[in-house]
C-alpha cells in the first residue's frame, strides 16, 4: 500500500523533505547521488519498474531554427 505524503514543486524540495522525515521519493538517480552526502540520503535502486511515457512533438511544416534547436535539446535529453 502506498501513501502519498506530499506533492512538491521540484526535485530538490522532495529531496529536502526526505532528508528530514521518514518519507521516500523516486527521482533521477544522478540527482539523488549528487545531493546524497550533503543531505544525508541513502540512495537505493528501486525494486520495481518505473513508468515511462512517450514525448510527441507536433509542428508546422515551416522551417523554424528555434523549434529545431528546441527539438534537438529534447531528443538529447531522452537518449
């Protein structure tokens, strides 16, 4: 049975909450490891499969260098 303790506006707020309570949080491993020592966190591998989702981008056919740049950033982030 899972219980939602809090919904927070960002990852760092979640890590700060975990550091002073008995709550746990799921977050990107690299973020947790980066802040673990300073916040006194124990980083554990989840024993369940995390959900995933598809990102879809729809655009006009017109060439737009700004949109191309943004889509390249998104592609790099999810690889």
